[in-house]
C-alpha cells in the first residue's frame, strides 16, 4: 500500500523551495502527496520562527495535523526546531524533528525513525509511480542558491536558525535548473537567506552572483530569472549594468529597506543610510525602464518615535515602491532589539502598519496605472486558470510581476503571450 504524506509550508521563499524539494524527493521515492487537510500517514510541517506569530502558526499546524489523524507520524522541520530545540518541539506533540540542515535527507530520516521505533515502513513498496507529482503543470520554481546569514541585524533570529553563509556551486545550481526545465519549469526565482552574500564564503572560487545569473540564463529552457531579495549595498553601477545585459532577468527588484529613518536603521544594525539606498534605486532606474521595486518595512521598531516613523512614510513616498511588505515588529528572545528600551504596544504597531498598508495600496495602483497608460507591449507568462465574473481566464505575471489575465484560448500554462494591459471595471488587469 502506498503511504500518504501531507506538507504545510510556513515562512520565506527559502522554506518554499525546501518544501518543494522535499515533496519531489518523497514523491519520486513512492510516497503519495495529498493536501494537508486530508487524512495522511505522515504530516510534515516546514516551520518558521522569524516572529512570535510564526512560532504560533507552527504550533497550530502541528496540532491541526494531530487532530486530522491522531495516529499519523508528525514531522516538524526547519527554523522552529533550530531555534527552540528538539525537546521543546517534541513536547508540542511532534514525533520527529528535522533541522534545516537535515531537510535534504528527509526520506532516509523518516525511514530510519520507523526502523528504530518498530513502525511499518513508510516507504511505498508497490506502485511507486502513483505518488509522483506532475511538475510539468508548473511554470515558476524557487531556486535556493545560498543559505545562512552573517549580518546579525538587531531584530533578527534567522542567523541563529540558519547559521553562517553557505553558497551552492554554480555547476550544481545549473544541473538542478536543467532538471527543472525538463519538467516544464521556465521561470526561476533565485532565493536564499542573504542572496547578496552569494560566493563570499568561497572567495577562492571566484564565483559571483552575476556569474551565477549568467550561467542560469545560458541554460536551455530558461525564459525568466528573478531575484528574491537584495541588500541595497550590492547595487553598484557595474552590478546594475551587468544585470541589464542578461535578457532573461526580469526588471523586478526587491530591496530590503526595513526603515526610512537613518537613526532607526542604525539601531537595526543595517549598515546603510537612506541616501545610499536611494542611490541604488536611481541606478536600477538608470539601467532598467521603470522597474518594479519592492521592499520590506518593520512598523513599530523599539524606540521608533513619531518623527522617525514620519521619515519612513516620506521615504516610501519618495521611492514610489510597487509593493511594500509590512511587518509589525516582533520581539525575539536572544536578539539585541529584544533588550532595547521603548518597546511599543500592539496598538501603536497596528496603527503604523495600517498607515503603511494604505500607502502601499496607493503606490501599487500608481505603478500599475503608469504601465497601463504607457501602452507598451507586455509579456505574460501563463500559469493558472481562474474564474472572474463567471468566465474563465488564465492568469500570469508580466516581467515586472504585475498580475494579469487573458481569455481561455490564448495559450496554456508555460506559454508566453504578449499584448497591452488594461484595467476592467472590477479593477482586474487584462492582457488584450
């Protein structure tokens, strides 16, 4: 009988990549992957611990799996395990804990656990193909190129959960890309805990982030490349110029900001000023025509005054981001920010995040309308069938990551179609 396994992913794009990898590894070895809300033999929760809310969600999903099937093998993997320890997590009702660095061995770890505890072999002994996925239906894949972080921002627990920086070799990444393109993937999102540090742990190899991007772009079947997140200091004239000559690279850049106030940035241990950040923005706009710029902001950092928050609002308006991802500050034991004076109430953090959210909605609309009014031809990589007002469309994203829809019949998932974008009466963006 084929054993069933269900996954639930929490957290960042690195976690998303690692979950996809675990799904592929187990399905290729005979496990049948089922939705998390269905009864399964094994539940694997890929946890997150970046905030207290993430911790709580990790615990909730562990308990939910136990409720759906009390007899199932419950596996907790990832940052919640790394930061809290196996004994604490096992007390939540987890049978097996898997550290971040152990995820790549998930199959053998499960099998070893079953042998040591006299449990039935969880690996399917018959009909191994029945559990396989059909990745040809997908178009975009996360691609982890780096792990770990040496930055030690004052608010962040991740360096303790993920360890020091570690970069994958270009040949290994390209080999994975070849396998993924053979399965139908054509867009790749380069992700990591600190992508900007790629190659710095192996300076003797001389492999840089631009070398990596160029090598991926030279791989057959690669239509698009995106960068998940960059640190502002990596944006130099030479770096932006090199990127602009890679045709598959999408003009969509996520530059982590966290605050638009220099004094707050200093307390965050971010090592750049708003003017240095803005210089990077200008360089990207010099080499790319109206690129999509997105960022992260922490609302209510310890000691953030009303004046410092106003500086952030002004700076967000000055840059004109396409999207701003807003996070209310969350205290993390073991970080410098947890010990700082001036901890804000949830009310203050909520009020400030609401102001930033409204600003985000305004700036997002401005950016999209500007691209609509330009009348320029856009490329849409088709992905999913969706229903709007009773009619079926295929959704996808432009190179700037603007979501748009085309009518059924214009193409299939994985195709690139072109046209102008308009906004319909409901506010949806349609490719004509």
